[in-house]
C-alpha cells in the first residue's frame, strides 16, 4: 500500500486532521493519530476498527497522541470551584415527582460515599427545604478571601440551597427569566459549596423561557428527565429531551426516570397497580435512544416521608431505598460515560429557543 491508499482507508474512520504521520515499511504500517478522548476504551475501540479496515496481511501499529480539545474554559464564570458534576433534574410536567426524585437520589448518592449538594431552582414551587426539614432556616454568609459567600444549609449530610430560602414562605414569586438566572448565578457562583461530587439542580417544570435562562446560566454536565408513564406527562418529557438536545443548548440527557411506575398498597405489598400505564418512560427512553435509569413505584410512605422532611431513602434496606440506590448507580455510570466522551461543560449561550428538534442520540 502507498500513503494515499492508507489515508483513504483511514478517512473512512477518522477525519484527515487526526492523521499526524504515516510510515510504511513493507507490510508494516505505523500510523500516528491525534485523538481527544484519552480513555483506554476509546483508544482500543478506534485501534480495533482501524486494524480491521486493512487487509489481514498488513501489520498495523497505531500510536495515539491525546490532544486537549480547545474549550473556552478559562472564563472564570464557567469554573465551579470544588464542584465536579452538575446535573439538572427536569420534567416537562409539574407534579411528576422531580423534587422527590432529587432528594432521594441525593441521599442515595451520599450513602454511596459521594459529596452531594442540591440547588433548588424551582421558582414556581421550591419544595426541597420542606423535604429536608429546613424550611425555617436561612443560609448565613462566610468571608472567603475577603469575599462574602453564601453558606449552604446542611441536612442529612446534603448541602442545600433553595430559591425558597430567599423568598417569604407561601409568597407567590413571579420571577422572570433574567431575575431567576441572576439569583441562581449567586446561588451557584457566590456560594461556598466546598468539595462536591454531584450538585443536583431541581429545575422548575417546563421548557419555557425561564427554564432556558436557568439552563443557560449553569454549566451542566447533563440532565435527567423525570416522568410518570402517562401519555400527557410523556409528551412533555419528550419536549424536555428535545430542549436539551437543541443544537445550541446541547446538554446531554443522562437518562430518564419513571416515577409512580405503579402503585403498591401498604396492606398488599405484593400487588402492583399500573395507574398511569405501564413502561411508558422506559419505551420513551428506547425511542429517544437515551439511557433508562430506573423506576420508582408509588408508595404512600414516599409521600409521607417527603412531607415529614425525612426522605424515604434514608431508611436502610427498604424496597424504596433499593430502587433509589439502583437509580443512583445508573446515574453514576451515565455520568462517567458522559465524562469519558464529551468535553467539560460550559455555559450555553443562547437567547431564543427554536421549535423542537427531532430527538437524536446524544
Ligand atoms: N413515588 C412516589 N410515591 C408517592 N408519592 C410521590 C412519589 N413521587 C412523588 N410523590 C408525591 O407527589 C407529589 C409531587 O411530587 P414532587 O416531587 O413535589 O413533584 P415535582 O417536584 O415534580 O413537582 C408530592 O406530594 C410527593 O410527595
Ligand atoms: Mg418540585
């Protein structure tokens, strides 16, 4: 083979700019490549497909040179000190259990040994303070390097900030997008979060302007979409997925969670009533080619625990804790998978939202 033939074979797999050098010594071809994904898995996969694209009688040696993607990450605003992963928990429809999932997922992640924070940005109904029994508390401030920073409230080992801490209880807050994102910017960038592995952001329901402002102001690693399996909730969830997939938003969807998958009566725990339909969210995940992270049944005790300010998953070894633990493990895998394939997140810069685009694989 000559160099041109080697290049045209390679170009079926990689872009020309990735080819650094080619040396041909008879049947031995040494290929030097640039790649931006340093994971061993990615290198092996690429090496395998390159080797198999040449005839068997050639000895192919592939050398990788990992290059860092040119990411606009110097901007201080984009950098979240100490926070490794920011995950938005969203839903198209309200009342499907976004906050319930956020709080129980936070507890399960924390039980796995991760340091977890929650940023409750639901301007329509911030319910995280109630779910963590810290409604009456208000965050204080600390001086860090002569700068005044907000100190999050801590409950059950989870660091919490909620838009609810900055408004009067029961006050109907009419926030506009820019106001909400300004408040959120403070809650995220002017807060002494310390070291956090996962910051879960409980978003307001919907895909409107306010929602977009919020998504724009936070550097998200990805989003989780929560839905019940019923038709109206699913179509809203689908809109949510489309929003994150918009080219100029481009927040990877880490997966879907099916809440209230079925009802389990307390006196007949072996029974399952599929009140909202069966497998709706799982099927949506398959259709949209996004991971299905798991399901949570409808239990009276989940609702009671939330209202009581003591999330159900705090109880060890219960059926409920187990469903959340399973979800937490899947979330971690999905985040790791995302982080190994995509560059660090940055704040998206968009101003308007076009019509919903087709749902594509991330
Ligand atoms: N799996 C569940 N089982 C029982 N009650 C639930 C479950 N998920 C949510 N709830 C209850 O449903 C209501 C709405 O849930 P919430 O998490 O506040 O929804 P959202 O944040 O999406 O508006 C709450 O009263 C909550 O306790
Ligand atoms: Mg909520």
